[in-house]
């Protein structure tokens, strides 16, 4: 009951936050010079002035900013994200088409990074100053310092061109139109490289963080107490040290879940992954304001939800934290 | 250029020849079936081909929308939706006899009413460039369902060069009539008469086109499907060609830098054919409102200071030819192009440039610098930044200190074409199918139009050039017309409102399993109806 009330309260708080973001975004975006009509006409090579005036009228750009803003707020009140004139398509359809490949990529990368990061951090910490620790520290340092796009390109050269194990890019094999499990397997094959390229940086980060916090916790009094009670080393580690060591990881992961949405633009570009990152980049470049605002809105909502989830995970990990 | 003078027969046999060297049993009988994957870059934002003319739309849209004619390798019109045509002696009436038994993908028959509606109600009103081509057309008459008669105020000889599906696509009247044309639901689900039907668009990934089983040309097309793939990263695009995941990449979708490596790949071939009707020149626009750039001598000096061959070799990786003036050499075949103009690529060009600047009252000051200028870097790709870096060094040789300014597309276009807040601009100008398209918008004084991109932004105004360009537009006699364009080129190279850099050459990369992919001068901007794939 208390939990539900808490969630309701947090969601209520999120409303003004998201509203503030929406308003701020709207005016921020309009500060950018140039408009969608001139970009479209620029790509066209040559356009008559009548054509450009027509475009501006169609896009609603000939209206005063206040009228555009009012129109936008009215739309948002109806949960209508508007229409992307550049793409001749409703914004919501464009975003939701692209949201799920991004979600798939994000979640996979996130799970890989968290699971392997925690595991490697733990191995390094328990074998401090052994060769295991040395190797893991070195590898995570390299992974931490390697730019994602370079790593992605190198993976394509090695695994797609030389070894021919994996496809270079895309979401699935174009023109194959697999069904059922064949499609799942096909997507999985396409997912491997982008997910690993995206995960590696975070994996390194979590491994290093895990190692440090485990070592820190291992010196605490409660660990000595647990040992004195006669618990096995394994129990001390899983039941006591790990639970406490996970808190900073969760905090970090919570912050970075938001980052992953943006951080995937580079990886999406390299691997031709049809995600929201490239969509946002294109929208910005082409001044497709309705689409851009829609993406900002959805991203803001996602971040709010993820933060809430992280707070709830805290509670289960550490009973001392109250909601 | 040899590749252009090549006869139609040799050109057609070229892909076969290469295939024969490659595959042992590569028969030259076309095979039905197969899916061709082509790379289109960047992904189009829309398929409303009748209202938007960005260069990445036609490779997909011309499979669906056809034009009245196609063009042979000598750039002469050949029958397509129009079986035959007749131009009246005064040049003011063009009568088209249309193909029978053609249906649109929605089952509606194609008639002269569709031609009338496409030209007058759609293209003339909503297309970015067609209003120029159709400016003299005041009516399209439809005496019977298979006859369409264009009525013109004045002769417009360029119309016969612009009737392909790329420039004047024929849409279905029944789909558009009585609707808001710019918001038509078929914008992204196009319906045409072409060899392929629209299948599906997975945004960010691919567009699928399916074979039109009711296509009016018997037995065609050969392919079952065409998939246009979109890969934002240049290195990954190259990789997709190298692994055989994609079969065709036109319009330099593959980085010039990767081409040397791809040439060594046994499964790939390259061709620079299929671009004969897409002339384009990279230029520098000089803002003549600038106190130094308003002097002809200064502008000429800039033209002399630049080593065009260096740009071709080092920035374009050899894909291009130094430009000699305002027209592309691709107009040589039509007789419009001349090299009898002021030449800037001469051995003592730096001495000439320095003397011109001295005489123009711009002496060298401290550090040898005469004056400074800003250069707006073209935002459409990395090569333009490299070109700009070279230009900075080249102009430093004659004492002009250039500062580069890189901005994103929207900001750049706004700065140059709306605010006129620039000294030198570095655009890339496509010139269309006839000189009237590229020259008029760039050099007519009436084309100084604030807020319109890629028009006369150098404030060039010369009554003689205005007069010549407008007369040439309406001159039905080809030789007289050509003479006028020769004169225009001579005056322009003397006045130097722009500096012409490179006459650009594109390249297509193809998988050798793919045959007959480049069958005409429009290349990838015409239908792949005869393209076929080895099993």
C-alpha cells in the first residue's frame, strides 16, 4: 500500500518535471538558426520561392512562435505528438517504430555490461594482486579508453569481412523475411556486434567500480563479524559484501540508463541499427522540430521511469533506505 | 571523355564483358527472379517524388513512377509512356501519343487525363524545379484518352530533355484529385505505372519494392524485388558491398577513400556511367557586396590562385575533371559547352593573380597579408572540409587570409542564402538536363532572391547575360541557341562572379552477379526493369 502511494506520488511529481522539459525544449529548439523548409529546399538543389513559401505554410512555420507554441501545447494535452512534415508521417508512429530496436539494443547491452562487469569486478577483487586481477584491470582499462565507433568498425572488419561470422550491419537480413524463430536468430546475429560495442565501455566501468567497492566493503567491521560467526567465505561474499557493494553500481547504472539512449547514436550509426538515436540526429540536422520534440518527450518520460525503478531497487537491496 | 562518347552498343555490352571474365557460366541471357539490394544514402525522408526532388528519392521513386520518355546514351528521347511525339514547327505545340494498356498499381488505366493532371495540377504547382521546366506550358489538352497535347506560350526546347520519370513523373489522377496534394496518403506508399510496386518501408533500415506482375512491358522486370538499404556510416556501407550483402551503390554512396581497396575485390566492379544526365560542378560563390570581392580583378585572382588538378587528385581521389567555366563538360554532347574562354589553369597563374591584386589596390601588408575572408564550409560531407582546408592554403599564397567556418546544414544555408552574411561560399551545384536550369538560377539578376537556396547569391547582375539567357531559353533553333550559351560562358569567365572548381564525376559500385544495372544516362535514377541477377 505504502509502495503504491509512493509510486503515485513520484509519478505526480514527474508531471511538472516533464512539462518543464517540454516547454524548455520547445524554446531551446527554436533558438537554432535555419528551418526545415530551407534544409529540404537545400537537399532539393534548387527550389522556387513559391515552393519554399508553400513548405513553410505546410509546416506551420509562417505562424508566430506564440501560435506555434499554443498549438503544440494543445496537441500535447491530447497526448498527440504531432506530425513530421519532412517524413510525411505522424511523429508517434516514427518514434514507436524505432523505439523497440533501441530498447532491444539498450537492454541487451545493459545486461551484458552489468552481469559481466559485476562478475569480473568480483573476480578481480577476490584475487587482488594476482594475475587475474592484473588481466581484468588491464582489459577494462583498454575497453574504457577505446572509442565505441572505432571498436565497432574494427569488429566489422574482423568478424564480418575477414571471418564472415556475422553480418556487417542492419537489424535483420534484408529481403530474407524470416518468420518465427528464424527471425529471432537472425536478429540475434545482427545484435551481437552493436550490443558488445555498446556494452564494452560500461562493462569496463562497472568492473572497475565493483572491484573498488568490494575491496572497500571487505575491510568493514560487519565482514569481520560475519567471519567470526563462522560463515563460509562464499556466504560472506554473496550475503554481505556483494549486497552492499551493489548499491553504487545501481546508482551508476541508473544514471547511465539515461545516457545509453543518447550514447547509442554512435553505435547505431556504425551498425546501421534503426534506432531512436539516428532518428534524433536526423531530426536535429533537418530541423524536424515536431519529431525532435517528440523524441525529447519520450526520452524524458523514460528517464523519469528509470529513476523511479532505480529507487525501488535500492529499497530491496538495502532495507535501511526508506521510501 | 571516352566514357561519354562510348556508343550505346559498347556501353550495353560492358557489364556482360566483365561478367564473362568473372563467372564461368555467366550466361548473357537474363534470368527471372532474385532480390537486388542497393545502398541509398542518406535515407530519403519522403517518397513524395512529385513534390520533393532531393537526390536520394529517384533511385527508389523512378522504379514506381515513370515518365513519358526515357533517354538513350546519346541523350535522345526514347518511347516510354509516350509511344511517339510530334513538335509543331513553331515549337509551341507538342503532341504525345500514349502507350495503350498501361495500368497504375491500383488497377486504374493510364490515360491522357493523368498526364494533364500530373503536369498542370501536381508538378507545375508543387514540384521544386518542374515549374521552371513547365513555365511556358499553359495547357495540356486531351482530345482522346491516348493523346496529350502540350500548349506553350513560347518554344521551350529544354522540355524534351526533362520528360523522364526523374524530372516529370506521371502520377495517377484518381489518387490525387480532390485531395490536399501535399498531404496525400500515398506520399510514402507511392502508386505509379512502373516495373516495381511499393512494398514496405522499415524506417531507418530499408524500403522494399516488389515486382509489378502487370507491368505493361511484356516479360519485364526480371527481378522479384529491390531492397534499398540505408546505412548511415560510410565504412559500414563499404563493408556491406565487400561482403556481398548489398549489390549496388550509386552516387558515391561509397567513400572515395575506400574505392582503391574495393577495386581489388574480385566480386565488385565499378563504373562511372549512368551520370551523363546529372552534370554538377563544385564552385566558390563570391559575395560581391564585400568591398574587395566587388572588383573583377580580385575575383579573377582567386580563380587563378587555385590548383584545380590538386583538388581533383587529392580531395576527390581522381573522380572529376577541373572545371573550365560555368557549364559542365557533359553539355559538350549537346553542343553547348565551350573551352574557348579565359583559362585559369595556366603555368604562371600565381604571378597573374598577384599582379591582379596589386592593380586592384589590395597591397600586401604585415606578414604578406592583403586582406582576410571567411569561407563557409559546405556541410554535405567531409570532402568539402578537406577542399576548404586546401583553399585556405591556396589563397594564402596570394596574400588572402581565409578563415574557415563549419556549421550544420540549416545554419549554413540560413547564413548564406537568407542573411547573406558570408564572403566565400563553397556549394556544389547540380546543373539539370539543360543549361537553362543551372545557368538561369545562378546568373540571372532576377534570381537574386533572399531566402531561396542555391540561386544567385553573389549579386551578379549583367544586363547582357540576362538578355542572352532569356533569349536562349526561347530559341527553337539549336545552333543559334548554342551560340548564345557559348557567349554567356565567355562573359561569365571574364566577370568571374563565381570560381568554378571541379566538374564532378560520380561512381557506381556493383556486385558482378548483377547485370544490366546501368542501362541509360540517368543510371540509378531510372527504372531497373532490365536488371537481372545470376543465381
